[in-house]
C-alpha cells in the first residue's frame, strides 16, 4: 500500500526546498506553523511556552533542513523536533505541572475528574453551535488532562494524522507501543468526554 503522506503537499514542498527552490518556503511554513503551535500548546499546556517552542521548532527545521534524508517523512521529522523542544521547555518551565494525572484519575467518578470546566458565555449563539463550542472546549480540556504518555500519541495520530510508523518514529518507540497507547488514550478520552454528553448523564442508558 503506498504511503499517503508521500503525495501530501508538505512532501512536495520539502522536496523542492531540498532542491534549492526558495519559493516553497512560504507554503511550507504556512502548512506547519498552526499545526506545530496546536501540538505544542496541548503538550506544553501554556500559550507562552507553546509560542516559544513553535518558533524554536521552525528555526531548527530550517537550520537543519539538509539533514532531512527522505522528504516523504517530513511530518515525522518536524514533529520529532517539536516534541524534543517541548520536552526541554517542560523541564525548565515555570508553568510545568507538579505532576501528571494518572489514567485512572481521568475515569468518571474520581475526585480529580469531577472538576467543573468553565466555558465561555455563548448566550447569543444557536443551541447547536453552543453545544459544538462546549464539546470542543471539553475535548481540549480532556486532551490536556491525558498523561503525556497517551496525549502525545493521540495528538500525533488523531489530530495531526500521522501514520502509526510516523508516530513511532517521532516518539522513538515501537509501532505496537503506539497502537497500545493510542487505544488506551482514546478510551480515556471517551470516558472523560462522557461526563459532558447525554450518554454520560444516564439519559441514554435508560
């Protein structure tokens, strides 16, 4: 089966940059900057850290672009750099959490998971939009609560769309470990989000 990422725009821009085509610079940056920031924000936990890590990542990417040996692996290569910078930032950040939540603490009924999540006032919006905005807010909160072990895999696979092999390359783990962590991370997310959906209130189970 052909690698889907091999035909993606990022791969073509990476190939052109390696060939010395400077016109590929802007579309390459535009394709990655928002995604890198989204990833680093959810991994680092604070906007200030995420902005710095995203900038450092892009600088490092272009400083060492000639080290990219296979353009078809550009996404894994970029996110591996982002992951390493995020880990370094978390070690010294004033925003670093005192501890990581365990998987059990994310399950319904635990004291930690019973925290009330504050959502912005959306009184003027139609009900469907309000529900969508609230679910997006809860999803972001649930992702942030996931232990880093699972959060990193879920972000790479489900948010960034990397393949199992690419995620394994970024995280420097075996593909089986990616699959296992992804399964457990998705399970924890589903159970965490059940607190904010009708199925989690008991209505749907009657």
